């Protein structure tokens, strides 16, 4: 009897040991099969740290639009001389001929109640943080940015906004938006090619008369002067616009919810149909419509358009 007891105890120990080994092997096998992607996994990182959050997906159908920027977004000189005409704004206007970005995205009725225009004629990049604060207060799905032309359009090239200052101001504007509306998407338009606008508009006698009132003097002053000094002046303005656009692209690229137009507005060849017949410099209604179409194509694309 005593011998059988010892044998029974030994047998129980042996079975328990084998069971433990089998259970341990099964546990290892389960870990190898499920890895870090199984339901309830902590991501397979040491210490049970959560996996990094995925990059936010661009929403091609934002439900509201706020616009910031300068005279172009205000529809300046598109309806009458030296006056804003926000109803034809490429970003938020209600004009049926333009079909603004907001109307294309939201429909006419919703655009009337869920789009806001905080752009101001004459605004420079230094004014953008305050405009962004106004826009952020509405918790918009999308904010459009078109600013920088007035930083180059100064009385003289020497008074243009320095590139580093331009960068700081735009970064400040983006920080303001992110602080107040972290989920808002941003669409950034490039600064138009001011030299091309000079070339296209200088054929209009009326346009040149309006230019004398002080519109973009750094580029448009003495429009028929083709001497070396005037040519160098226009080249300096052109170079500054190119530098501004690089800043816009660089700063936007660092924000996961920002899309730059890739220079689409700068590259667009505005002609007599797309330019205001009041000043031959700002976009006409047709020009505003072209800007809206460019923006809509890029905002609704699944991936950024190069």
C-alpha cells in the first residue's frame, strides 16, 4: 500500500508537470500566431504602450468652409471699380456664375449658413493670425488661405515683407488655428504670378490708369518702362513671390491636415477674360470661377495633386 501511494504521488507530479509544459507551449504558440495585431493587443511594444495614432484621413467632403486672406478672396474689383464684391469670391461667394468652393462642396443652401469670409482687402501675412482666430471660432471643417500678394505688392521692392518674417507670420497663423480648431483642414493657395499679371494687363489703357492709383506699385509702376532698372525691379518682386510660395508649401507640409496647391494659382495663365476689366490685375468673375474650380479639384482629391 505504501509503495502504491508513492507511485500515485509520483504519477500525479509527473502529470502535473507535463500539463504545465503543454500549457506553456500552447501559450507561446498563441503569442506567435496572434502577434501585435490581435484584438486587445497593446501593439506589441514593451511596457504595454499603445500603438501610434494613425495619420488623419483627409475629408473630401468638409461640412463648412471659412476663408482668410486678402482682396482676391474678397472679390475686389470684380463687380465695380475699387470695391469688394464678396458674393463672387472663389472661396465663399454665392454668385451662380462663379460657383464658389463653398457652393461646390456644400450646396447653395448650406453654403449660405456654413461658410464665412474673414479675408480683408489689403491684408498681409501679418494679418493672418487674427483672421485665423476669427475663422477658428466657427469650428470650420475647412479653412482656405490665399495671402501673400500684398507682402510683395509694396510701394518699392525694398519695402516687401522679408521672407523670414513671412514664414514666422504664417507659422503663427497655423499655430493659432491649431490651438483653437485642431481638426480643421487647411487649403493653401499659392501667390499669383504678379509679373505675368503685369504682362497681361499692360495692354489695357484703362488698367494702366487704375494702376497709377497705387495698385501693386512694386510691380506695376511705370508699366511701359522696359529699361534695365525697371526690369530688375520686377524681377526682384517675382523672386520674392517665388520665395513666399516655397514658404507656404514648406509650412503646410508640416501640418497633417494642410494641403498646398502645388503652385497651381501661380502657374495659371490669367488672360483678359479672367482679369478684372476695372484694373486688369485682380480676378474677374470668370477668374474667380477658375480659382474655385482649381481649389475644388484639389480639396476633393483622395490624394494631394502634385
